C-alpha cells in the first residue's frame, strides 16, 4: 500500500496501536530522489512526493541520481532526527525512472541563489524545487477560496470567449490573432461579457481566466498574459459596495491560505493580514492619496518630485502611510478622475468617478468601479472617448433593454500571489510566464 | 429589505409566525419585468431575478416595457395560483432602468421556437431567457463539481499559458498570434504543461481553461474555442486507472447537477445518469467497438457502409448497443491504434495504445490515456511522427530527469453540458461561441 510522506507518522501510530504482534507490515513510498546523504555505511534518501518529503534509510551505498523516480517498500520506524520523527527503513529500492546525472542547476537548492532567468528558462526543472512549487500551491488556494466565497454569496461562475472583435477600451494594447479569413484580438478582460451576464438577470458573476496586455513593459509588476479573477454584481449604489465585498473576499482568501498553506507560508517567511486589519483598511480618495504621498515624501526629506497621478511610487508611499496610521497592509483608493478611467465608468460629477484601486503591500492588485448602466448616458459619453456607437452595438444592447446599477472589479491572481509570499517579481508567480521576450517553455 | 423571488415564501412564513400584529412589513423585490398580464383592473407583473420569478400584483394598468429593471416595495401574501403559492402586493413600482419597447424577439418565449442564429447573434438578449440561461447555471455546477471532486483527491489546480511556441502535435489546427516581433500560437490543450507539473512532484493536477482548434468544421459538435477540463496524474498502471477516476468524477458531477439544478433539468426535460449506471459503464476495445457498430448496422437492416475507425456514427451505434445491453448512457472505448493517437501515447504493443475515449449519450466527451514517461522511448518515437527532438527540448527535459508513469484526460465542458441537457448543438452550451464565421458578440 502506498503511503504519502505526510502520512508516514500516522502509519507509525497505526502500527504501534495495533494488536498484531511480530513483524510490522511493509508500506510503499513513491516519489522523487530529493537528496541523498551517506553516513556510516547507511544512505539517507530524502524522497519527495506531492505531500512532502520522507526520509528513507537504505543499508549501504545507493546509486540514485537526484530527481530519479523511485518506489521503495519498507517498514516505518520512529526516529527523532527525521522529519515528523519518522522514517522508512527500506527493504529495497526500485528505480521507476532514472534521471540523467547532469542537472543544469541544483534543483533542491535555495531558489534565491538561482537567477530568475535560470528559474524561468528551466521551468520544468525549477518547478521541482519545493519552495518554488509552494508558490503554486498557494495560488491554487487563492483561486479556490476566491471561487468558493463568491459562490457562497450567490455568484455564478462563467467562462467567456477570449477572442474578441475589438478592444473594450479602444484598439491599443491588443494582441492580434489570425482567425480564418479575419483578424480578432485576445481579450484584455471579460469586461463587456461580465456586464452582459449581470444584465441578463444572473446579477452576480465571476470568472477566473487568462487576460492579455500587449504592452511593452518589462517590470517586476507586469505580465503580458495573466490570470484575471473577475467579479461583477448588480444593484450596487457605489464603488463602496464593491470595496466592502472585496474586503470580505480578501479576508476569506487570506484565511484559506493561512489554514491550508502553513508550510508554504513558512518556506517563504510570509504571513497574511488578519481579518481585522483587512476590515479596517482605509479608503482614501484619489486626490487625498496624492497629497498623502506628497507629505510622505516631505517627511522623508527626499528630493523626489511631487506626483500628480497614482504611480507605483505613490502606491508604495500610501501603503507605508496606511501601515503606520492604520496598522494594515491594504489601502483602497477611490474617486479616480474621469480622464484616468474607461468610458464605462460611472461618474460622481464632472471630474470624479465611482472607481477604485486596491493597493496591497505597495502594489495595485485590483481595479474596479461602478459602471454606466443608462443607455443614453453611454451614447453621450462615447464620442468624448473617441468611440462610435455603431462599433459597440452588441454592448449597447445590454443597456437599451434594461440594465440595473452594477459594478465589479478584477484581482490579478499573480500579483496577489506575489504579494502574499513577498516575491520580488510577479513572473515568479506565473507557472509559464509570458513577457516581451519570453514565449517558452 | 430586498427579498429574492425564491425567498418570498419563507418571508411569508416568517410574517405568519411572527407575533407582531397589525400591518405586515414591506419587503422589496428587484428585478427584470419578465411578463405582464392584465386581468380585471389588476396587473400581474412577473419579476425575474437571479433566484427565479416572483409574481407582483399592481392595482390598475402598468406601463412597463418587458425587460425594464424595477424595484417594487410591497407586502407578501399567499395566493395558491402564484408561483410557490406566494405573491407581492405592490405599494408602488419604481423603474430603475426602462427598456426600449422594440425587443427584436420574444425574450421570454420558448427558445426552441427561436432560430439558433438569432439566439447566438442576439446573445446579450437571448441569455435573458430563463431556459437559455439555465444552461449556464448547469455549466457552473459542472465546473465547480469537477474542481471540488479533484481537490478532494489531492489534485492541485493550475493555470498555464495559452500562448505557445509550437503545437503539441505538429503545426496543424493552430491559430497564429502576432506577439511583438514574433509569432506564437493559441494552445490546443495544456498537454505538455500538465505532464510537466505531474513530473515536478505535484503528481496530480487539473485545469479548467480555454483551448483552441483552428479547424474548419461547422458541425453541431465542434467549437473553435472551448473550455477544456484537464486532468493529469502520476503513478498509474494503464488507462484503466484513468477510466476508474473519470467514472467517479462524472458521478460526482451528475450528483451535483441533480441536487443543485433540479429546476434547470426540469426546464430542459433532462435527467442525469445514476451513479450505478456510471459505475457499470462498459469498457470496449477499439476493434470491438467497430465490430459492435457493424453488428448494430446489420441488425437495423441499414445499408450503411462498414466503418473502419471510430466515427460520430460509430459512437452513436456503440452507445445504442450499450444502452440496450448495459442499461447506461456512457461507454469507454480503449486501446486505440497507434496511428490514431499522438506521439506521446503509451503503447501496449506494436499496434495498440493505452488510450481511451468516453462516449456519453452518443458523443465523445473525453480523450485520454497513459503517456510515454521514458526519455529514450520518446526519442525513439519522435521521428516516426515527423518530429525532431531539438524542437521539443523543454518537453523532453521533463523525462530526461525522472518522470513517473502517468496519464490523464480532458473533458469538453460544453459537450458535457450539451449532453446533460439534451441540446441539439454544442454552440448552445457556449456563452459566446466562436466558430468559423462567428466572432461576435
């Protein structure tokens, strides 16, 4: 019977408490040779499986290149010095798949000592590193917790097309696709589709899917393909309803990561914010955020220039202010100027909109807001953004035939993963990242 | 306080059982004007929200174009003739968003009387039809049940890139993307990535994501963009382990749909297979399936030609045979010839492979199999498929450095949705379907 690494301790307990006298039953450990150490005529083989790492004791020397896949029958025994206080005493070692001995870098080493380019170029091998793979266990929890929370609030999961006839915000930043005899584009977001679904009467929808930005950025915060976690809901009054929802949603995600990914958080020396600190996250208006950033710069005696819009530097400064004043790591900035937001953003007045960003640990992880829901208001606003009603017929039909007040937001899955674990670069939080120069593996 | 349509009955119960005498509290119903009927100086307004349809009684005539969004305060009252035996007696009607009166087709009508082209061309409006929208409530359950079952079995959800440097099975059937100064392709499946993740030590992975086929088919069973529900797992012996897993997985999905989507199933006159019939689904070898189909043709006295491979017609015939002989609607066909399967398929012998298809209600919903996991075996097989090792370096590294026996499968989400509900065309099961001619809405 196969036993996972993390089940060995329970297997030992079961054997100890059983009445059967005599020779204990053999169990089978299967996995990857993670590390081998020889000591006094005995080999300690650390075997990695999906649950963790088991210590296997083999008499004599072994010929096992690292990363070989093995199947090892043996007897479970207590050993205070082994992980979990338990080890497997091997009856024999069966090699299922023998690894070549020329690993291009130390797969079981400290990933911070391997360059990011090597980690990404050698992705099939670097993902074997337990600390690197831990990133994606956390990411899986994030996606599950996001979806579960929203389902519990009456949201329906949807899957929409990623091939669109034109961009939601004009034609810039789009990747073009040859589609039979025509051209289409990779969707930047499911914006129009999530609004459409809300307006059907489904009211509350979410989607977790790839999104594309053909931007030439090459920064630690940008990906050209990322996983967008989108939310949209009907019958809101303003962006404050969305911020309230996102606070609960993030709390629920943090709670799930904390309870399921203790080992992964420990490996990265990371913690998640408390529900109290998330609930207490301040909401500051756009202009106030700029002023706060200016005061922070002044205080620090820095010679940095005054900012006039929300830049990455302003995001960091506002987070630093919030951490000091409110004791948390999350800030919401709302009331962005109309000129900084897409045409579909609902206005407060001539200059401000019902929009917001969420900044977590100094990085924008969310953009959202209430949307226009009046047909005539949309017709009025389109020309100001250089758009034509005849290019947006499908979208406009959503509003022509009755649409409730609504809004939504999107969380960048890789950015949230990055900031939870304290990764230096968002690319580390993408399994197979795509940037301007990287299209493989 | 807003009350959903399906909560009205409970609200009535709460009012009846409360001690508070006198005037009952008002509640608020919000939603879309689904239908209006006038009778003896009274208007019956059916209001649709995300939970269902509420009957609202308004004194006198109303001027409410269908699909307008309304907010109606009123008092809950019993009425045996209303849905759930309960209705709202309106205090007034507030129009939140007034619909134009020129709906291009009857949104609240029987969708089988609206042509498929109208349904798909007018998607933002046709999705307001409760029976059409029901398809996507079922689909959301399928995705949730798929993911939940796999998580409970130790599978980790992953999100992989949909932009790849080359196809997994040669260059045919790929959509080309302009990617900065180079060309990439939309992924046909996460095949290489799921194998990579299994080989890292994660062992068990799944993904729900778009997949692309640039095929010129225009049939009721094809989409050029579909949602692929992918599974891959380590340490299997043969495709029979995968079939056993898929039986449990499908049972779990059917059970979830049955328990959560009773209304939607009823709307389509559909039922799901019992767990017993899924467990009893036969596994027939490829050659035997062909022979069964030939005997079915013979029996029917048809003049149809003998088939030599698994065609849609053979799939239907084998399902008909299975329904009669085994009393179920699911059949697995395994041991496909090597020439019909991709290079990475694990061979049984010179002619057969450890591969399978699942046929549900006459339609292939799954392809899967065990994969090659030996580096040398892959190097040997590539030339026979016209492939070069140097074009597959990243993929081959997965095997060079230790890879366990493994395999997996994919379920077409739209096809499963289609067959559960008995839809005529798979496009009906895609929110915004893409085919050769359709790239909008």
